[in-house]
């Protein structure tokens, strides 16, 4: 009875229709042909065409032509990513001319969800998708940088400007105490162990962010922080395509937001004044500050304007049986800090082979090579020789280059600041490099067993090998520890080699069935994943001199090796049901077994359910253009977080060797307590959302409310040391999160001048409900998390100015070492004295923004396009710890220019910010307080791009050419005085503390996209 | 026919798919057990003699941190010596980052100080490791002599650590068995009397189990150490007859002929040494000491001090600098003075004193091979002198002179026999003989002189800071050296108070 159709010559399925590609049959067909163009007359290859009510279909070829068999009176549906779908009733005319209107989204669009796809309008969870089109142009190496500002409820921040690094993504304010808060990244079905930093953004077709429990629960014990699904580019229908895209630009450090350090003359004046204030003799070199000019600007000396270049070449071809797509990329980023860089060479090949219309196989392979040069740039100067902060603190009197062109190695005490290396030299001589080779690859077979039943088996592997090298010659040093070239014992080197892989095997059965108006699809599957990594690291000392930098030159080499493994075995099941696409239901469950948990707690279940109601499908709601779509949805589910280290449930015996009478003897000690009950963190999440479109979908509004409670937090709780141990890893504590997410997309103008805007804003809140031992607060570096309050608030003394007069001093509470002109803090507990401990330390401010927002505006006029992307956050506080040193009153470091206005006498009290340089400066310098705290609100114009497309259709060698100019990190509007208001965001309990980081550069680039 | 064949083949396909699903599901049980491959798990430890030997060695490791390995470990010398009138510090004009050490000397320290946590934590790590051994060793099956030896060492070290804690912090938790669950990790403070009772019981049992020094491996504690500790405890508690009895059992030790030889790394664990903290400067051992560097003046090149390699500045140094009072306390002709204190002129210093005892050179800066002397026989003799004198026994003078008039001091015997005068002389002798060995502060506390002596020294410092090595126009804070009863104990580290709200901070902090 059933009879298959002859397969059309250009039979091809777009990726998004994979699951609907079942065999079809219908009687009495006529062959419909036609041509599809967009409004500007450009032909559109790869447009999907299907007969409504039937699976299967075809797509336009490279010239925009198609041919499809369809019964008379049926309806053809034309769909194409980025365009509005169209439905055309098949009438007499055999040749159709279709003009498609562009659109950012379409409700018939199919979105990638966990273990499958779903029509956008049937989605009941909180899911947001971005397509490649919205990610082009930005001259940045990382995909996550391109996502900034574009996703509601997803906080993406750039904490540091180190090339190829420094991005943080937090979905719905995800935070944990000690386990990870990164979302799970899944590339073509493969859950990655790491992040997306080394993936070429040009390989990406779509990104789907799964936010609520119903959309994520199929990832079970890894889903609590949200899931990011990445689909890479597959070949689209058409003969073959060849595209080249190139951009090149220059990065520079924006001048706003840099600390205003004293120049040579100001610094000499400062040194002269403080000597006089302290009653010390003025050193001759400061006696006459006028003799000095600007001196050395150390930050300038160690930085530069640096080039960035990117090449991407795409070739794709698809035939009846075989289709393939190859993307090659080369990205080279020189850092604005000298000697820093990021290089990436990447290739991705995605191929599919169809045995017949029932069975197909596919292989994706993506090798990458990356090379990083990362001088120790970030952090506080004493933790490692962190070049950025160290350079700021170095005397402007000292030259970084001598008059004769030679480079001194040292900045001595004689220049007035602590002896240190010449940072210009240091940044170049320390070697800190790493090379990584990675291969992300998977192969699948998909078979349609019977009508509606599809079996899929997917095997994947993620391989990585990285080699890091470090060498620090005797001419390197740190503040207070200047180089001494002759002292070879200062030379050190290190070499680390890590090999890691994880593999995945996944088998799923999908059954789709419609009975009348009841539509079902059901999925069951079993999946296993395991990971193994081994590393060897060596450090060398006792080098004879600086000439040979490899460890073979070291007299003493110390080495150690490590092996880490984990495994996960899981069952997944899901049922989607809808009635007339009006009443929607989805239920899903994953059962996870994990090697990371204690023997009493190996397996966990993660169920979820969601419902939706498409009100505009109801007959009592008249369909009209004003209200074109209305959907209400709600979901509830349980997910987990297993993002902790391996083996934490086991107490281990570690080597504790000790010498006796000059002989080192082996020793061992127990390093902790066993915990057989150790398990995952559990998050229960409720989500309610509404999607409304007006005016024929020109205005699209989405709103989501969520509330989640994370319980059994994985936490290495501090325990009293009288137990013999510092910590105990257990499930303790409870955090509540809730928030609101809004997004509005509008098509403001259509026609020759087209303008669309996308705006999103999200409000994320949290509160700790229970914590560790005795609910003891968790302290970070100037942060506190306590029960009943938001996570990670800034904590310290409340700064109260300066004891400006004797009268003020006499009448105020005082701390040890206080005097007239010294710093003043509030006596919070009212005991009459100020102490730098919990008696007077208090909550100073919240590190979480009151809201985050993003805004994208896209304008097209004829052949021009113009896009602006903004991102902002409002209402968070940041402590700029650098001020502990950049406003140090001891004269040990260079300081900011405003320190000149410190308190000098009752008659000359300055601007009230800084105390006197004589007497006990310790409490001003060392005690964390609100003095260093600032409003961290910002609005950043992330990107501005202006493009021009040459429409020269017809020439064989030139199917499309577009040129553009792009500015990345165009401007930061912020009152925050540090260099980056995005610093330290997303660090959960320990956010909001700025220890000085690599500045985020502004990039001015030009690019071209060339298709032929 | 065709139809049924088709149906059949569909069934086959589904069967294949389902069996693949089943197959992949069947390998799960072992699959989820991943034991760490690079370490031994605790459940398999504390079984064999080797295990207890390894665990015994492991107990000694925190002692190195307790006495100062690494620049953060300053609790022992800052709280034991620099707090006293023996030493002060060189005001570090250019690096104010180490102020919490100054606060210990100036009596303005608080519960956040690095010194108190260094001491408190390492003492409890020792106790925790000793408890692990003591809770498991009786059940293990191996040679009884060896068992006694390991058990004795664990008991000694537990008693020693509790004695250190009770001396400096007073009432602390008395943990005697390792916790097995989270709930058991939180224990209340015990009264000082209970802690002393346990120390005495442990030290007594340790003394009975441990072998003599002659039959113990060098560097490990022998019964002499246990008796010395017991004597020290009784002295502190003013239980003079018990002290005498314990101390008389310290046998098999003798004084070295050369005072400087005591501190020479070439003479580790010598005939006079009863208990010393073992260090090793072999670079791969990670077990070097570096207190000698801490005690030098701050120098651009420590190589100017004989024995040290030329090299990086020790800007972290300038600590435990001999005070003018101590320098004046040496009697004329005392040979120990030049072996204990040296002076340096240069780099802006004019005759600045520094501790010479531990200056025996280094191969690679700042790693030295010096051990730290905790108990040596000279102290036992002085303890005996004290115990005898307090009981009015004439042997006091004999014991005192064994130290005072030893040929190595170049001094003549003391002949005074008045109990009160002798009491002071014994303390003076302790001050000189045991200078820079972390004895002075506790001696002042137990003899009730701490407040008066340190208040007086503080006034002198404030009156003439430059005499105490302050730069011109720098003075100690007004609130410093306001020594009172509260300062006889140190504050309990802030971390512990936070984790156990029922914890009582020492009065006044």
C-alpha cells in the first residue's frame, strides 16, 4: 500500500529537519517547481520546502530553484533560518516565485534541545537560541565574547583581558560554594569537560541556552548551572559553497579606567613631603622635584598597541548521498601586554553519508592547535610577580631603557620605591607558554526503523594534550626581590605535560506518533561517559646560568605525576505531548550514576515536567495581527551539580616526609575524613513564562520568572582544627535563587530601511538559607556569606574618613595606633574602640548587580548594515584592592596623584580621603574597608559594526562580498576607577574583589566576507 | 509474504537497537568505581608495622612549621622570644607588610595574627596525627617493642603539643580520639586543669614506653625527652618534688664543651640534645629551616654576613633582634655572648646586633640546615636547680654551677645560697644560657614577672626608640606595650571562634 517516492535529484535535508526525514508517500502528486529570493532580489539557496502535514521535503539549490512533488490543494511551507516562513497553497501554477521576508526568528523554526529538536512554538521550557548570523563580525577570539549582551538571564563577563581567556558565563546567577558554577557545554551532543575558549566561533551554527529544569533535566547531575548546546555548521543544500572571511585590527588599552599614577615630578614631590612630615632628612634626589618631568609611565612601558587577525575559510558541498563541510580557521591575537599572545589553528570537518532514506551516518572531526604566551599579568604583586600591578607601583624616576639604549634589569631603592625588576625587561624574559592540541570528534548512525521510530547511536571523544613551559632567569624578580644576575640560584624552570580524554557512547530511540490531534514523541536512551587525564610536572633548579632554558640544564629536577578519572552512566527518557499544538506537555527524567560520589549515594534521579498553553490556538481568542501569538508555560524539575573534583569522598594517605639527623625519611599521614554519603548538589527549579507576539510577530516579548533552591551544597566546610583537619567535604547548606528575565525583540522598520532591536534585562537574586559548621559564615578575601543574606557580600570595616582635628580624635572611638590625621573607621559594635575583627567588621555592599541588561540594534539600509551591541550591569559594588598599594602612604610604592591631597595638618587636611604619611599607616593600608569600595555599575558598548555589501550577482567568482568596520569594547561608561568593571564578576561567593587584571583592550578592526 | 518479511526485518532492527541499548547499559557496576590511583586510601592504612613507622615520621612534619619553615611560620619565635624582653625588631621602613609580627612584640596583637594561627594549627595537626596512631596501634599486630616505641612517640608529641597550647592559649579543646564523622569534629574547650592532667598522664606513659636515647634512632624522641617534658610541666605547675623526680630520670646526656657547637648543623642530635626539630637543606627534601635569615638585619645582600651566599635581599627579616637589656645582661667574660650575638655595621646600620647562634651559613638562600633546639640537657640542669631551690635543697647551687661555671662559659662558680637570690640567679642563667630558644616569655609568665618587666621595657622603648633600632622620628604606637593580665595568654585564632560559637575568647581580646 505504501509506496515510496522516487528521490528527487536534489533531495536534501537541512540539519534542522533531520528528525522529520522519514519516508513519505502521498498519492496523486504534481511536480511543483519554482524559485526563491529575498526581498532584495538575492537568490536563496538552501531554503527548506515541505508539504504541510507531511514529513520530508526538499530545499532550493544554489540558484534558488526547487522542485517538489505535491498533491494539488496541499500547502507548501517554505522555511529558512533568519526568514519568516511562508505557506503557499498549491494551485494550478506549477512555477512559483517566492519572496521571503527576513526575520530574526520564526516560530516554526526548529530549535535544538537536549537530545533532539523541537519546534520553537511547542517549547515549554526556558530556552533561548542564537544563530550564527547574530554572532558574525565581532573581532574577538572567543565565542563567549560574542554572546555578551545577547542572552536574557545569562551573565557573561570578561574578567580579564588575557588573550583567549578570562570569560565567565553564569546562567540565572548560578553559584555554588565550592563546586563549579559554569554551565555544561554540549557540542553536537558531546558534553565537554572544559569550556568553549578554544573553539573557533566561525564553526558555530546555533547556540541554545537551556535555563530551566525542564529543558536541562536530561543532563541530570550536570545540569544545575544550565546547559549550553552548540551545533556546528553542516553543509547546506546547494552545489558547493566557498566562503572566506577575514578581519584584521589593532587592539589598544582605552585611556579611561586606568589608575592615574604620579609622574616623576609628582612622585619626587611626594617623597620630599613625606620625609618632611616624618621629620626625616630629605634625600638629595627629591630636594628639587622640578628637575623631573614625566618620567617613566610603567604601564605604558609594558604595553603596546597590538594586532589581531583572523582568517576563516569554509567549503561545503552536498550531494544526494554525501555532504561535507570544512571550516579552517587561523586566529592570531597579539596581546596588549608585551610578550602575550594567543594563536589558534582549527579545522572542522562535518560529513554525512546517506545509505538510503532510512539510514545515515555522520562523522564530525575538529582538531585544534592553540598556543598561549601568558606573562604573569594578573593579581596582587606579592602573589606572583604580577606585572600589571607591579608596574603601576614602580618609581617613575627609574628608566626602563637607559639613554644609551641598554635595558637595565633592576629598579633600585635609589629611585624611591621598593627595589624591583625592570618590568619592561621582565615581561619579555620570563617564559610562560602553553601549547594545546585538541580533537573533538564524534560519529553517529541514525536509522529509521519503522515509521516514526528512529534509532541513533553516537560515539564521541574529546582528546587533549597540553604542554606548558616556564622559565624565570636570574634577571627576573619581584618587588622587594630585585634581580641579581650573578645569583644563578634564582633561576627556575618548569615543564608540565597533560594528556586527557573523555569518551561518550550514547544510544537513543525516538518514537514520534500522531493520533488525530494528539501528537507524541518519546525518547529513551542510555549513555555512558568517562574521562581520564594524566599529567606530569617537573620543576628545575640549580641552572648554571640563563642561557639554556630547558630543564636538562637544571642540576635538580623535581617531578610528580597525577592521574584523574571519572565516569558517568545514565538513563534518559522524555515524553512530549501536545494536543493540536495548543496544549503542550513534556516530562523528562535522567538517572545518573557517578564515580564521584560516595558508595551510599552513587545514583540519583533528575525528573522534570512542564506544561504550555498556546492561547492563540484557541478558537475563542480571535487570531489577528495585533496579538499574533500568546503562550503561557510553566515547568518544575530537579537537576544536580557534580562539578567537584574526583575522589573527594575518599580520605587519602599523603606523603609527609621528614628529615632525621640529615636523612630524609618517608612518612605518611591521613589528609582528611572519608564521606561515604557524598553526593551531588540538588537544585529544584520552578519556572513560569509567557511569550507574546504582537503585530504579526513584529514585537516579540518574553518573560520568565524562576525560583530555584539548591540544597546539599557540595562544600569543603571549615571544621575546627582541633579535629586535626581543616576541612570536611560534605553536602551541606542551602541557597535560594530567584529572578525575572525579560526580552523584547522588535522590528521597528521594514522596507529599504530595516531596523530591528533586541533588548533583554534580568534581575537575579539569591539568599543563603543554611551554611556549614554552626552555620558559620564563609569568609573570602574581603567577602562574607551568611545565612539569610545574599552570597558573597563585601565585608570589612566601615571607613569614616580621617581624624581631621584633635577635637574629632578626642571625641571618636579609636583603633590601636590611631592619631590625629590617621584613618578613621566606625565603631560598629559601640564598645568605644575600633578593632579589625568581627567586632567592628560589617557588611559593606553587595557584589551582585541589581540587574543585567543587553541591547542589540541592527539597521540595514540598502547595502549598508549597522549594528550596535551593548551590555551593562547596575548596582553592584567592587573593592579595588590595588588601592592598598596604589595609595600606600609609606613611600614604598608609586601612588595615584590624588594621594597628594592627603591630610598633612589640621590646617591642611586635604580632601579627606587619605590620612597622614607619618605615624602608624598600617590600619589605613592593611585593614579592608569600604574606603576601597566603589559602585561597579557599567554600560559597555561592546561592539559597533558598519558593513557594506556589494551585490554583484551573476559573476561566477563573486557571489557576495561584504566589507565592514568593527569596534569591539568601544566604550565603557562606568564610575568604577579600576580598569575593568567586569572584573571578578561571576565568582560566586568571592565576586567583587578586584586584584588588578589584564586590561580589556579596545579593538578596531576591518573585515571582509567573500563568497564564491 | 513480502509484507511479513518487511515486518520481520523491522522487528530485527528494533531488536538490534534495543540490544545495543542493553549492551551499553550492562557495563555499569565496576564502571562507576574509580579509586584514586596515585595515593593510598585511608581505609588500607594503619595496619602494618611499616604503616605505623610512616605515620610516626609524619607526626614530626608539623613541628617544622611550628618552629619556622617558610616565612609565614613565625609563631614560635615571635610569641616565645620576641614578646619577651630578650629581643625586639628592626622597624622595616620600606616594607610594612609584616606588621603583625611587630604587634606581637608591641602587645597590640589580635586574633587575626599569623603567629597565633601558626602555633594553634600546627599543634593540633600534631595532635590529630598522634590521635590517629594511638587509636589504631593497639589493634595492630606487630612487634611489641616497636609498638611501644611508636606509641611512646605519639604520646610524647601529643603531650608536648597540648603543653604548648595550654601555655599560650589556656583553655582549648582536648581531643584524644580522631573524629569519624562531621559531628565529632566540633568539641568544646576543656578546663586548663583537665588538659594538664592529660599532659602529665601522656608524658608519664610515654616515658615508660620509650627507649633510651642510646637505643633510639637519632632525631626521634627518647624517654629523656618525655621526662624533660614531664619536669617542665611540673615546674610550670610549681609541683617541685614531682618535677625533681621526673628530671632526675633524664639520663644519658652531657653538656658539650663548646657552646657554639650546640647549634652547628654538623652536630645535630649531640650528647646534650634531648629534643630538637629536625631540618634539612637538601633542595629536594623541602625541609630546610630559614629562621637564621629572619633574624638577620634587613640587608640588600645577606652575603655580607659570613657563611651566607651573596644574593637576594632579605626584606622579610629584621626580627628577634637582641635587645639592649639582654646584651647588658651578659656578665663580663661570658664566652656565650660572642657565640650568641653578633653585630653588623654597614648598609646604614651602625653596630646593629643580631642573633649569631643560628648563623652557620647556607648553601642556597634562604634555606639553612639549622635544627631548632627545644630541650637540651643544660635546661634539665637548670630545671633541677630551680626545683631543688624551691624545695630549699642545697643541691640547687651544684646544678646551677654545672651550667654557669661550665668551662664553656668562662665564668666562675656562684657561691650564693640564699633561696631568693638564687631564684633570680637561676632565672638570669636561663635567660643567658637559653637565649633565643623561645624560653624567656614563658619563664617571665610563670615567675609572675612578665607584666612588670615588659611594661618597663615598653616605657624605655617609647622614651628612646632609636636605642631600640627605630629609625629617626618613628615611634611605636601610643597604645603599644600597654601590658596587662590579658597578655599572659594569646588570643585564640579568629577562625576557631567563628567555627564554634560556644568558644570563649581569652579575656580581653
